């Protein structure tokens, strides 16, 4: 089963509210085989908060069943942040979930 660009954009809803305030734009480039390719454009270009925005988006999307990977084509998500989130999600899976609000990294 595949996931649509509309479903992806709906899933990042809380982040989108912040992006809207700062003229940030999430462009869904591809969703083939559950590998989501995104770019953060507009106000995100050159913004020092872009890696944190990418981190929130990655975390939200990786929780979806039909998402295998999330790739930011402009390199907005450094590898160490990706590793941190993957480790957090593995711990959450072992403990049976988390107590954090959906889509938030704490």
C-alpha cells in the first residue's frame, strides 16, 4: 500500500502550522515504495531551525505503517539526528509506546 502526498502533508500538521508562520514550505517530491522524498523550501532555506523542523517531520512520518524512509533532498536532517530518532523509536517500540504527544520529540 502506498501513501499519498496529501496524507504526508496531513501527518505533519502541527509542524505545518509553524512553517506557515515563517513562510516555510514542505514539498513532497516522491512517495514510491514508502520512501518519502521531501524538500523544505521557502522560509526554511537558510533558517537555523530547519534541522529541528526536519527532525520533527521525520519522527512523525516514520511512525506511519507505510513509510520505510524519509529523505530530505536538501540535506536538512543531519545523520546524527536521524540516528537519535531511530534509537528513540526503537526504545518506544520495546516499551510498548510512549507517553509523549503524537509527533513530538521529547
